[in-house]
């Protein structure tokens, strides 16, 4: 135990006969005897007073017997005066578990009691202890802190000390004392709990270990105040725990004086207020959110009475806070919103305590606005509703833009007639209604004769006016329940419901033919065209909606072949398409087996900086007799056929192979591949794609992009969305192709996680001369920005197209004005030449 010689406490070791086996040198200061005199002797042999001998022997005997530690307190008269000592007796066990010796550690409490009592007459108190109790008696552990008056200085030192220890040790606050140079002299359990340091770690250490770097000067300032005799009362600061974390504390500090009233140190009480500070910060955050958020916030009572609103509420609605407090929300909601929808929302609120939806409300000036509203019920611990909190954002511009885009998505921009999307929906509804009520439905496919001649001769403006006039004429001959749709160019489709016999149908078709063939005066021009119409009847022609339109289209072609300005009824019995298709499919299978297909690639560039960003893979058929064939000559035959799936898989595999081949040449390009809805919705599509990617491990994220036509019929958007997310986890990106031509622009944007929108080339090509086409392009660019999507324009044919796109905010493009599709082996040299030339198109 040589290290014990450096301790201030007295350390001793006793054998079972209560003889000293060891004592440290501190005993010499207390007793005035050499340490060697104690070895081998008991307290009785050393001449200790009889009552002290009895106390020690009783305590040692109990420890040897029970094996449990014990504590005693006693006074001892030494050379330096009388000392109040507290001793801890701890058993030492042999290998067989018996107590073989007892180690005692005795601490001198004389100065501590003097500081606690603030009594300069310590000697008198010690004398009183001797007079009342004769010699020392065993106090054991400190008793529980008594209730009643505060510490009584008339108590004897032993009771006073026990009371003090009970108060200090049971306190949750840190109670610490230190010297004037900042050295810790006492450290209670509360200090250990707050700061993480034990008493053994802190006693004798500087208080500065608790001070963060930026607060080191606090210690000097506090000590200066204490030396001036001032009490440092209740300030809040930050200290550093053992683990390095910071803790907010509230601190009070008082000076400690000796018998001559000289300041010899300081006592400090610190309380952990971290939770309080966190609560205050949360309150400040809540207040800031309420005040500064851009969303309107309303707090209402369970009865709907407004209790508070924020500044955003005033800005959005025009109502001042003073004007609405105390009002019922229904008085402020006189608006044009859908009452059924509103009722559904409130019903959800009553049932679940939460509702969300889009509503229309009315401002103070009487104007309506669209709001995205969320209402939540706030309940107490017993579940009783205390208030409602409503948050709403003004989404009027977005709603108006959405309605405009919805109109563009469903109606032809020039004639105002339903487009292919709305036609498809109405045709399916009409077919269902026809089957339900056993009625006949007629589908007419109409194409104008001679329109191209007028368009080429007189220009697009005259051609457009002709289409508008003919649309109005045809519509005037139809009933409200019928549908007239423009599906592109000079092609129209009519859906006639509840047709009562061929005579009625013939009469209506003749009126349509006459309306189309009557001359039109437009300025100085006298214009005249005719129409060829194909007709098919449902349910006599019992096929799907798309097939009905194709049958009507084939009948229209026959009408043209038979002289035009007439109609032709589709005859399924004489239709030879199936034979033709079967032969075509057999030849395509041979072409796939003989590797007659190849991919060409059309570059995609950034118009602003000229960088090549990728390429679109386009399939070509190198026919042995007919040369290189475009996909339009053979892909329609593959629609819905298993051979189409095989060819689609070949295209993806070939594209991946080419990406790696370019990597070997130092060219890193992203490649996009068109995928049909039917192929994408195959159950094993993701698994097959994963297997193909495993065969090309060097291909990075985003280097393969799959393009899905917006007009694709994705039967289950939820399933499609999940499949896209699974593909994105493989590093594959998605684009919605021909955006703006289909029927589900907003639905696709909302549900499908595609990164890119491709503006259809028909809009890009016409936007320089057609303000409606430009409006659609601008709307799609704005929609892409709103939904945080990338946008690329296809069909860029001239420098003017590029400049206009840049002015509208679209930087990415592809088209013949940049480059035509080319074989893979030409891409590297083309990219090098393009980027070397610094080709880029300036913005306005």
C-alpha cells in the first residue's frame, strides 16, 4: 500500500486480533507517533482511551463477523488539537470467502464542520461533544434529512454534520466547494449525475475542466467577485460534461470564510436546466413557425370558434386578426367549394381527428381562392378535443394552371374538340353503356380528302381555319350524347350512341359528308374538301375500344380507295388483316433470329453549353431486299404479341452492350430506350432487367433510361410506380415520352417517379407559327419545373427552335437540326466533332 503514504486520509489495516498490519504516514500528523510504532499492536496496546477502544473493537468485530462495511465517527485529541474523524471500515476476503483483514480509511472532518456551521468556536463545539457524549460514539451512516427548521447551529457537531451530509448527498443539484484558486474540495452525488465525473475524479482537480473553451473567463470573473465578498446569485451558463456534451445550468455561488472571516474558498450550487432550455427553444421555434410560415394557420375551439390566426392567414384571406377572432369558421367559408367534398373531409375529421384536401374558399374582397387544407384535432391526455389546428396554402395559380393543362390534356388546342385521351374514355363508357342497355354503338373514322393540297397552297393559317369551320359544322349535326374528337391532322373520330338502325345511321353520315363537302369562304379564298368515312358497329364488331377504332380506320382507307367522299362499313368477315399480320410476324421472327435488327442513336444535347448529354436508341430493320426500314413499318405488327416482348428485351440488351463498348472508347453516354406499356407491365420485367444489368457491371447509375409513352395504357399506376421505384434502385432512370399528347399528364406526374418529361415533337415543330403549340410547350416546361422534373424537347429542326426553347427555359433537346439517328460506330467521332466545334445555341 505504498501509494497510501501520499494520501491525506489515515489508512490502516487490522488482523482478526485487531492488531495493526499497516498504517500510512498520515497517522503521524494526527497522532504525533511514528507509523512504525503501530505495527503489530492493537488500539488498546497503544493506549487509546477505553471508550474509543470499545468503539473500534465493536466495529471491527462486526465487520469480521458479517463481512459488511461500516462507518464510525469520533473525536481525537492530537498534537494539532482536537479532530473530528469519520472512518470507513471495509472487509478484505481470502480465497475461501472469509474476512481475513479490515482496511480503514479515516478522514478529518474538522474543517468541513467549521465551514458548514460557519462557527468560529469549533473547539467549543468539540468540547461540547466530549462533555455530552464522553468519548466518540458510532454514528453510522448519516440519517435522513429531518423535516422542520433549517440547520440549527446549536446542534452538536455530529448531528449537524450528519444533517449536512444528508442534505448534500440527497440533493439532485450539484453542491460543490472549491479553493480560491479553483481546486475542487467537495463534490456530491448531484454533481456526479449532472457532470458525469465522480468525486474521486474531481477532488483536487481544477473547476476549469467543466468550462467550455469560450467560457474560461467566467471562472476568473467569479473568483474576483467572491474575493470582493459578493455572492454570485443565480446566473445561467453552460458547462461541459465528462463525455464532452454541454449542459445548461443555473448557478449560485457563495464565499466560504474561516474563523477570522477570511475568504478561503467558495461553495457552489448548480441546477441542470437543460430540459427547461429545450422547452424554451421549442416554444420559440413554435412561435416563429406560427408567425413567419408562409402557410395560413388557424386555431379554433371544438365548436369552430376562431381562437387565433397568423399573419399568413391575413395575407391570404384579407381578413385582419381582430376581425375574425371569436367568429365561427363557417361565417368565413361562404364560397363555391364542392359541399359533398367538404362534407367528406369533415366526416374524416370527426372520425380520425385528421383530414386533408383541396377546397375553395373566399377572400374578404369576395374573390375565390383554392387552398390545400390540413386540419388536425388536438386532444388532452384523456382524449377530449381541446382545439383544432388548420393549415392551408393558397394554390390558386397552381390550380388554374392545372385546369389549363387538364384542358390541354383532354381537348384539342385548335378546334376545342376532345382529343385522343378524352375520346378513349368516352368510347369505353359508351361501349359499357351499350352493353348494359343492349344498344348499338357506331364508331366513325373520318379523314378529309384534299386537305393537304389546301394546306400546302394557302398555308397553315388557312388550313387551321378550315379545320375549325368543319369541326363546328359536324358538331352541329350531332346530339349532346355523341362525341366528335380530333385525333390529329385532318383526322376525326365520331362516337354515336344508341343508333336505331342503318337508315338512321346512313342519314346522319350523309349529313356529315355534306357538311364537309360544302364550300367555305375564307377571305379571298373559296375552299372545298370532302371526307372519307369508315364505320364499324358495336357490339356486332365485338372487340376492344382500340380495335374498334382500327377497324373503322381500315374501313375509311377502303372508302378512299373506292373514290372518296363516301363511307364504308367495316366487314369483319372479309377483313384480311389477320392473314397479313400472321405473315408479317413470321418474317419478323426470322429477322430477329438472323440478327437483321440494329440500333441507331440520336444524340441529346444541352442547347446552352453544347454538351452532349446522351442518346436515344432507335431500332432499325436492315431488310435484305428493302434496305433499312424505319420502326413504323414493322412495330405495329408486334403490338400485343409475345414476339414484341422478345424484341424489346433485345433492344435493352443491345443498348447495354453499346454503353460498355463506348466506355472502352472513353465515351460515357446515357442511353434511353423506348419500352411499351405491355412489356413494362410484365411480372418478370424488373427481374429480367436486373439480370441484364448484372452482365454489364461497369454501367453506372443513370446510364440507362427507359422511355414510356404518355399515351401508354398503364392499367395499374400503383403497380407501375412500384416497378419504377424498383428499377430506380437498380440505377435505371425513366422518362415520359411524347408528353402532352396523352391522356394522363398530371396523373402520370403525380404517381410515376420519372425524372424526365419529353415534349412531343409535334408541339415543338409547330410552336414557331402556332401560339397554341407554344403555349403547350411553355405549360409543359412550367409543369416540369413545378414537379421538379427535367424536361427535354424532341423534334428540334432549326436554330430558331433551339433559341425559342432556351427562351422558354428548356435547355435539353434532340432532333434533326442537331443530328439524325446514326449507327453506333459513328457516335464517338460525331461527339468529338460537336464538342470541339463549341456548338451551342444562344438564349434570348
